[in-house]
């Protein structure tokens, strides 16, 4: 089983984490091979086998897995002992302090973000696409960790997994205007009459606002579109594609 690990999180034995890849799964084209999303019209039997395989590989209880019905919104769910784990929350971020409950974010170009507070022992995962980044879903999640669990942002480890990077993320004029409206004009780079959006540059500024130091931030070098053999990419796969995941669990 192929997965991508974070050098920043690797030393912490009290958590399990990984980003899955496309490789070594049961799904057939155009979802081959390791698609983890049920909502993309893949054969659900194959998706379930992929989930079983990943759970066995990372040694978590699949029955306790929490993933999201991601809607490019601002809603954040806190998972606690009273949460019905069979209900999939409609949100774009999950937070928990419970042990052995794996949190999963699924993506194919959007940024999968893993957050770990090693002092208070709190974890979160965030789905950050263009809308989420513009609407500060990451800042809101961190603020919620602070208000509900007393996380001090300066303790937080922030890992941005593989996502589409500026090299491949050309956008139209309307999105340029929207970026400027949100004061993120600096994230638009104009090359040969096209506009390229650098979402990571916005995340970096947002983390700076929260005084999170660079040593606590890790940004994957992988562009999902450039590395489409290893990761699902909505753009590179022309809209019909699977999803890979970022997973985080407290042990
Ligand atoms: Zn690229």
C-alpha cells in the first residue's frame, strides 16, 4: 500500500496519519485504483474494499471512521462520545479529542489539511478548496479548536497535503475578481493572458495572521495535476475521477 507521510507528524507516535494515493486499490477505470469516495459513481463494493484495505494498513477500526459530506462551506463538526458515527456530517472540517476515531478528508485537487495540537491532544482535518480558502475555513477551524479545546495556535502543527498548485490552476477573470474582493489579489499570477491561482499563498498568510511559525507548517511539494499518476486530480482527469484522502487519528 502506497501512502504519503508527513515528516512533521512522523515523530508523534500518539497519532496515526497518512495521505492515500491512487495506487494499490480495487477500483476500475476511471476510478482506478484506490478511490475512497462513494459519491462519484464508482462501484460501492470496490470503494468499500479500498476502505478496508486502507484501514488494515493504518490499523484503525473502519466502523469508527468519520468522513464528511463536503460542501465547500464553513461548517465544522466536533466529534465526541455522543456523535452517531453512522451519520455522515455535512461539513468541511472535523475536530476531535477522542482517541481511536479516525478523521478523513477526501480530495482531488482541493487541499487536505491535517491539524495536530500535541499539547492539548486535539486533532482536526480540513477540506480547503477555493471557496473554503477564500472563506477562511482553516482559520475558523483553528479558532474553534481554541474556543472549544483551548488550543494555543502557536502549538499547532499544520500539514497541507498534495493539492493542485499554481502551475496547473488556471482560473477565469471572475475568480480573479473574487480573489481581489477577498483581498487575496496577490494569489493571482498572470502569465500569457491566463490567470493562475495560488491557494497555498493565501493559507500561508492566514497562518501568519494566527502567528503560527513556519517550523510548524508543512506544505506538500506534490501538485496533484502534475502528479496525476499518483493522485486523483479533478482537473487532470477531466472531472470524472476518484478521491484520495488525508487521515488523522489520536491513539
Ligand atoms: Zn502542477
